[in-house]
């Protein structure tokens, strides 16, 4: 059964894609980075800032900070291990902003799915890219160790058959769209680091 939340279509149009929303997400990333930096490298070395360049797509009015993924590097010679904290902006190696990867895939679902052509025009992602995102949410994501543990924290339960639409329904529409999106992206942030999409091999 598809959810019959009459407001969800409106929520899509309310993705706050303005500069203040993107700045808000950046401030969450800064918090995540601070936390990561407080923990030293496993070798005991201190972590130094070592941001790396990104060219995210799918957002308008992106602040300058979006050209960098926050990351750290161990200061010790012979180690130099890189530590990249979770992010609410970038979804692993995907070029598109995490919010867009969720939103576009969800808009292909539901009682009145948006056409690929329309979504391509809105977000600039081509047909193959959108198809890959759908496969990602439907097939890869539900198999991750993250999802197998984290989904039990969601009350009421989120329907795996209609990911990621069911995630949007679970997190959005509570109050301020910025805060709602922030909570959803923070929930998903563990999958944005290296190994975060590992699947559950013990099933
Ligand atoms: Zn180290």
C-alpha cells in the first residue's frame, strides 16, 4: 500500500533549496566534523584539516563551502591516515547533493509519480542517473548494515518497499522543513562515510 499522506506532494515543492537551507546543512556538517576531529587518529596522532574538492550538482545558490568536503588527515609522518566525517550534504561519492538523491527517487514513487523528463528538467539529472538512484534505494540501501540496524529506531515502521518515499513521509511534515530535512539527512549520514554502505554479510 502506498502512503496516503495528502501533504507529501506539497512537501516536495517545499524542499527549501535556498541559500539559508544549504548553509544550515553546512553548519550540521561542521558539527559532525568537530566531533570527528575531537577523536584522535587510531595511531594517536592529531587530525589536521584536509578538505577535498567537490562539485556538487542539483542545488541552486550553493554557498562557496559546498566546493569542499570536510575531511581530516593524521599529522604523523608514516601514518597520514585520512578521516572523513559523515555528511548531511554529500552522499558518498554521488555527485548530486544527498537531498536531491533522496527527493528525486521519491518523486518517481507514490500515487502520482513525476515523469523522468520533468525531474531531469528540475534537477538536471539524466535518465540513467535517476534510474541508478532508484536501484540504490530499492536494492542496495535496504541491504546495508546501517539500514538493518537503524530502521528499527523509526516509529512507526518505514516501509522498505517504497524507499525513499517512506523515509520522507517519516521525517517531513513535522514542522519547519529545514529542521525536518536536517533530521532526515543526519539519520542517513552514517552511510556517507567510507564503508557506510557495507552490506550485511551475516544475513
Ligand atoms: Zn595516524
